[in-house]
């Protein structure tokens, strides 16, 4: 139950990324934005993670490949792809592609590790995916028929694949590391990778308008999705595995919808409520199957 609550919390903060971060993505190019996110995250985590980093310097050197893999997949590539995709595709298209993450995670774990996937798991995944589809299309046939695959959708697809890879790396490696020390090291590694990459966007820096909304948005992105949500998601993956944990990402469109009603004063429809129910029902089915399997093993 603690793992499920952590994963739900992570989904809430990631949904906040879509609500709060949208104006920021319009002002700051993707690589530069990702760089500032983890610069803020590193500064915030430094007072907490410094002692763990200092006491485990031999561990970081020994496991440098794992740290590098986690940083590149989950912090660097994923964020660059997401922000780049939002420059070319609609939120509807991006949301549908984002909901495909559990499918990629299940496929990768099956192909790489021969992890068994039950029919009930697949049923839960597809019910949840259908719920996400209903929510983001508002049940409108006109909206569904007008969807077009473009370069942004393909880039978003790459983002979801990198997140699935990151989830698998978490399950394999993060149990070795102290939580806050690992986040500090991963953030610093990501910053080092971002520094030369930001020069690609050098010509766009002069066009950035540093308003208070942009600054506050950056602070949110650097603290909540980049740090707190990452801790919650990592611990959830450690507890229940990448395949089941990634299904909770289907809740992101639901929480985005709730946030839009509260903060943007949008009207909630019966179609949206029905879609939200399907998403949550699919998540519960998938995890209920695994709970029963664990109880059977204990007996």
C-alpha cells in the first residue's frame, strides 16, 4: 500500500509538470530547460544528499555504469524528448503516446528478462489505456478522427521508451544506492551531460523572457517532478517492479484533468469521469492479480 501511495503521489507531481510547466516550455528550449531543472534539483538535494555521497564515494566509482545509465535514460534523454515533442505535437497526441509506457515496459521486461505477463495483467493494462484514451479525447469521434501522427508523436514515443528503460534500470540498480546520495550524483551527472548540449540552443537564449511565472515554473519543475516525484517513483518501482509501477503513469492524465478543473476552472464532463474510472479500474485489476500471486506464494 505504501508503494501504491508513493506512485500515486509521483503521478500527481508529474501531472503538475504538464499544468505548471506548459508556459515554461514555450519560453525555454528543451535542453536548456532540462539543464535548469536538474541544476535546481541538485541544489535542493545537496544539503540532504551530501553526507550519503561522501560516505559512499567508493560505491559511486564502482557503480559508475549504473549511475550513468540511470542519468542518461531517466534524466537526460527522457526530459529532452518530452519537451522537444511538445514543440511539435498536440497535448492529445502526446497524452495517448505517453499512455503506451506500460506496454513498452512489459515488452522490454519480457524480452530482456523473460518476466511472465498474465492475461489479467494485460487486461488491466488495456482497460487503463482505454480509459486514458477516453479522457484525453473527451469521447469525441471528431477528435479521434482528426488525430495525426507527426514528428512530435514519434519523439514522444522515444521518450516513453527511454522511461521504460529507466524503470528497468531502477529495479536492477537503485537498491544498491542510498536514495538522496544517488539523486545528487545522478543530477550532477545529468548536469555535466547537459552543459555541452545546451550550446546547441545558444542562439535561442536571447529570446527567453525571465518573468516571475517562468522562474516559479522552473522552481516547481526542479523540485517536484525532478526530485520528489523521482524519489516516490523509484521507491515504488523497487517495491512492486517496473511493469506494475509504470501502469500508475496512466493516472497522470486523470490528475491533469483534476488540476485543470481546480486551477483553470474547466468544466468536468461525464465522459471524463467515466474515463477516469476506467484508468483507475485498470490499475487496480493489474495490481490485484499480483497481490494474489504474492499471497499464494506466502501460503
